[in-house]
């Protein structure tokens, strides 16, 4: 049995949930609010970050990219035709580069700020980082988001999927990140038709359904969040 | 033939150079100053970060953790007795967690600021981020460094090497990061005897020699930087 410590709107956790869905792995989910710095959680992951996965009585597997490698090593070989990490070292490196781009760089430059300011802060006490949204941070994030969306559009137009001819972890990482802020209506889809078409393809996959079912208390999803033909 | 784009005092690049040394891989090194955002370099790695590795006419392999996986996949199997990534998925995850800890978290919280303020800024034009060192950033970094050194000491005392019974990428990542600021005399070795003993062991390895030969123009190394019994 696999246990996933996660938050419903964390892009990193959504990525792991998509991977679980694609590899058909059942998991028990425990909601973790990382800003609480819960003592028992810090014993699992001294860095205090989500997601964390624990399999049976095994050690904690910490961090989205590391969980991705773990799930691929322990389950990926069962899916030779839809394995999410390609075969050759060079194409694996390209998939990993894009996962890092979407989960680290894009998170740092736009997605992370929007999720924090508009979702996490609703729930954070003032002494744990709460307070009104920082409008300067959101403005900067929105400007950066356009560049990232165009990069996704460029990749989607020049390849079949973002990292090459098949669906990989790179697509799931980008889609997970965008989904968190699509809930907020923050993705300017009209800026890039290729990015929009690519997202519509991935949004209709069965693994996406659990993400679409999440809600923020007191903050309904944007009009097109649930729409597969947005 | 392998080409490495790197900077002599970048902790991430030093990590890759240690891996090349341990796996006995020859490489041509090209010095890259990432703050210049050189156009031809951005075509290799749109993120603009170092290190980048190119093998023959192959694609660019970007980023320390991704180069680590690439070198392990293409060379690691030749070293069954001294492979730097362990065998089981759980122990691999622990090694990767620590690599991420030392190259990302420790870099963000202390090492990165000291290298930037005291080494990179000597060479950066004002319009590319240059200027006098930021003393508040350095003070915060020094305070955080003590915690990281104690964590390394704790790991070294409870295991044979940082990630378990054998030398792994985790040791090379921690040692690479510390070596960049040990040049500056910034590591308070007296704070933790276990960390110091572990570092002395790894510093005496042949793979470390090229790091010890690097110098910053106009800034000689701290007294004990070259000393194997510091």
C-alpha cells in the first residue's frame, strides 16, 4: 500500500497524482499543509516539502522528481508501450530537463506564486505566512506565465508530445502545474493555440479526473476548469 | 568526446567534475559565465544554467542532477563495486534526496549566496548583477551553513557515508558544495567534528585534485583549502 502526503493544489503533488493514475497505482492520500511544519511530517521529510510517498513500512520517498524515478523504477517496466520515461539516456535526459523546467523553473517564476497568493493564503494563519495576496508578486507571475505558455506551445508544435513522440513525465509535469492555476482562471489560453490544443488532449485523460474533482473551500473553479472543450 | 560547460567555482559544476573523476571520464571543459547569457549557450540550454554536458554531436544534457543520471546510465554499470547510485529503488531515492538537498536546498540557503557575493561578483559587470557583496545575504548564509554542516555531521556519524554504506553521488554533491566555499575559508569546521572527518576522507580522493587546483584571480585560497589534514 502506498501513502501519499500531499495538498490538492500543489503542482508537485498533482504531478505525482497524474503519474499514479497513468501507472494505475492505488494510493491512500493524506492532506498535508506544509506551512504547518508538523513535527511527525518533518520526521518523514526533514526538508518539510510535499509530496512524500511511503510504501508499506518503507522509507519516505521525498520530492516529486524523486518519486517519479521511484515509481518508474518500481512500476514503469510493466508498461513497455506507455512508459513515461523513454528508453535512451539522451531522451530520458530531455524528459527530465522538462520536468525540472515545469516543476522548478516555471514554479519559481509564476505558478508557485499564484497558488500561494490565491489558494494557500486562504488557509494560512498570519504567523505561518498568511495575509492578503501580494499583488506585485501576482503581476510578475502573470507576465512570466505568458512566456512559459509560449514555450509549451512551441514544444507542442514541434513534437507530438512535449518531450518527443510519446507522452512522458514532461507532459504530466506541465499539465499538473497549469491545472492548479487553471482552477483560478489564470491561464491565458488565447495566447497560444498550440498549448491549448495540447492541454485539451491531456485534460481528457482518465488520470486527470481526480484533479478536476478538487475544490477550494469558498472559491469555486473558473468557468472552463471542468470543460474538456474549453 | 564529452564537453562540459562549467564555471570553476559553481558547486553544481564541481559536483559533475567529481563524478567525471570517479567514473574516470575525460572531458573538455569550456568556461561559461552564466550571467553573460551568451546566445550560443542559451541555444544549448534555454534555462541558461550551468553545468551542461554535450557528448560528441549529441543533444545538450542540462543540469547537475540530470547529468548525474545520464553519466550513471551510460557509465555507472562499468563500476559495479563503486557505482555512485545504489541498486535498490529505496536507496536510490535516498541518494537522490540528499543530492537535491545539497545542490538545491543548501545552495539556496547558504552556499549559493556566498559563491555569488564573494566570487561571481568580482567578475560580473554592474549591468549583469555585479556590485559590492551584500553583507546581509552573507550573514544569513553563514547562519544557515552551521545547520547544514551539523546535518552532514549527523549523517556521517550515523552511516558510513552520507547516504549509506558506500560512497554515492550524495557525498560528491555535499563535498562539491562545501569545497566552493572552503576556498573562501567560509566553512566553520570546528562546529562539527564528524563533518570534518568525513570531508577529510573525501578531500583526499584523486577526483578532488582538479578542484583544489582552481584559483580565483586576485583572491588566494584560504589557509587550509589545499591541506588534506586541515
